[in-house]
C-alpha cells in the first residue's frame, strides 16, 4: 500500500514539474518578446506571433489580425524616434492543455511624451511544432492613472523648503 502511494506521489510530482517547465518556457518567451520590443527588433517581435494571431487593443474597435498585419502595426509603432519602454507585471499563467497556456498581467509603457500608460492584458499562448506563440492578445484599459502627474499633482502642496520645529 505505501509503495503505491509513493509511486502516485512520484508521478504527480513529475507531472507538476512538467507543467512548471512549460509555464517557465512561456514566461521565458514573454520576457524575450519584451526585450525584442524594447530593442525595437521588429523581426524578433513578429516571430513571437502565430500566423493567424489576433491583437485586440484597448482602443474600441482596434483589432489587428494575422502576422502580416501585426508586423505592419509594429513597424509603424517601433519605427518612431520617440523613446519608450515596455514592462509587464502581475503576470499569472494557467495551463489549460498541453499546447495552450493563458497569461494575464499588466503592460506598462513609459515615454517622455505620454508619461506612464497601463493596460491589462490577456494572452492565449499556443504551442506549435515545439514553440510557444502568441495567438490572441486582448488589452483593456487599466484603472490606474495614465500619467504619474495626474495622481502626484495632489501632493504638489508638499513641495517646498521644510523646517522642523520643536
């Protein structure tokens, strides 16, 4: 009896490890995408999208379908002279099948002209021929303020020379 429980526990741990390995592979692909985006490497970014991927932006009605259209959208965005940086945070991953992992998180883009912009996102990652791709990305407007100036302005009265008195 104890031998069979040991076998079940061993097999369960191996299954959990495989699940963690696949999730780690998706996390690694996400970080590689962010790095390529921040380097403005369009080819490397496009390689992360499946052939028939769909990207639904937070702007109402803004939808990009297919790798070719995604390339065009990325080229338009990344070929500007404006300096900006993408970061992702609060990521949660959930594997729903051996070839599908869901990701939720918050994307933050910081730029000099637009300040801090945030969007919540949901990604369906699919595994094809051993590689994980973004198959569907949906953004929604984050409840966080768009610019640090908007919520820090309430503290403007604190700016000045302060002196402690007893």
